[in-house]
């Protein structure tokens, strides 16, 4: 299987939104935000393409303190278990290389994602109750440079 990791394009929007809805059905950014992310993060909004299909995406950003954030990482259910998440994570971390620290949030109990992040140098910084609102707890993980 050949996979190309590249910057997201406007023509990818429909596929990225469908992937988001399949992977994070209750937490999608929505089409308007995703469209703006393509302009805001041209080197940090990446897709993995396989056989002409968007197999996954990763989104990173740098906050006003210069700290990096992995904002989202998703792999289409049809492509999971093929190393695409690892490739996307590596690519977005490389795009955030100038940040002294990189953080992310992940749903507690998402053991697969936590294991991927730990394997790539992240550790749990804190459990934040109600991070996205009532009942939406998240682990904040951090990776120093």
C-alpha cells in the first residue's frame, strides 16, 4: 500500500469531513472550520492519501506562547491498523519541530491513541474534567522537545 502524506487541499474538504464524522461523530470541527484551517495551517494540516482516497489527516498549530498543539489526528476506519496514524503523527510533529513543547488532548479510555502518543514521546500531564464542557473530560498529554 502506497501512502503519501501531503498538505491538505480545498478539494480534500468533503473527504476530511466524512472521515471526521466517521471517526469523531460527536466532535467534528465542521466544514467551515476545516476550510479555514487549510488557509491558517498550510504546512500543519496534513492528509494521508492512498490510492486517491484520503485515508487520514493530522492538524497541528502553535499557540501565542510558541507551544505546539496536535489539534486532531484521525484515520479512516477502512485504513486503521496500517501505520497511517504513526506516519501522520510523525509528519505533524516534524511540522511542529520549532515548538519547545507539544501538547494534545485525548479522550480518557482511548487506549489505542494514548499508546500511540506514548510511543512517540508523550506523557500524561493532567486529566482535565469538563475540558470541552460538562462531561467531556480529556487527558492532556505533553511531549517536550
